C-alpha cells in the first residue's frame, strides 16, 4: 500500500447521507459514517476546499431482478442529515442514479474550481460510493476513499469494494489520516 497524497485542489464528496438512507440497516453503524464524514467536511471547509453533499431522490428506470421499492418515501427522506452542517458554499448534488456524476453537473462544478482529486465517503459502499468513485476515476480525477467513512447494507459487498475495487481506482485511507494530510 502506498501512502495517500492529497492534491492542492481536492474536493470531498459525501454520498447519500440523508435521512432516508441513514435509517437503513447497514453492516457498520451509519452514525460513525456520518460523524467521520462531518469531521472531513469541517476539515475541508477549514482549508477552503470544496465539499460536495450528494443526495438521491430517484432511481434509474430500468428493470432489475432486485425487489421493487414499495410505498411513498417520507417527506424528509432526501433531506441531508443535520450533522453534516451544510454551509452556503457547499455544492449540493441531487441525483437520480447510483453515481453522483451521471446526469448531474458535478464534473462541471469540480472543473470550474480546478479540482484534480476527490475524497469519497457515504452510503452505500458498493452502490453510490463505488459508482461515484468509478466515475470520478473515469473522468480523470485522483480518487481516495475514506474506508472508515463508508458502509453498506451488505457486509460482503462492502468488503469487496474496499478490498478489491477501491485500490484499483485510487487510494484508500482513514478519516484521521486524511484530516492529518489536510494539516
């Protein structure tokens, strides 16, 4: 494992830490993921670096073999959790797919700010986080995943993403190590 490096223009992307998602059962406590993501957001803001808060309000229209989601979500389902302390300068992305890049202006927002690297956190490791990390990599960004600030509904899927996928897309590290790199 190589040491993580942060580019001078690195952005934090926090995926789907919203009321409806953090209430789902996960392999690791979402409270820990939220706390670590909030710590990273505060550290990025203190350095004047972009913080992107992503929420999902829909889904891709294609058929799947997975169970259909029934019922109407609660009115506050897509509200970002208060612990993230959303600021006026944060970039808020509302997506309809798994990843934060497809069908949004995220790439444009990052490029306008000169961003060359992203640190990704959130839920679910193998879905929204992995899709966002893959797309960031495909868009030419350096990618770092804060592995203690992600979780999934399925432990095996989480472990596969952390151990097999993320190291192929970039770097992995802990929240503490990334905060220290921000200095």
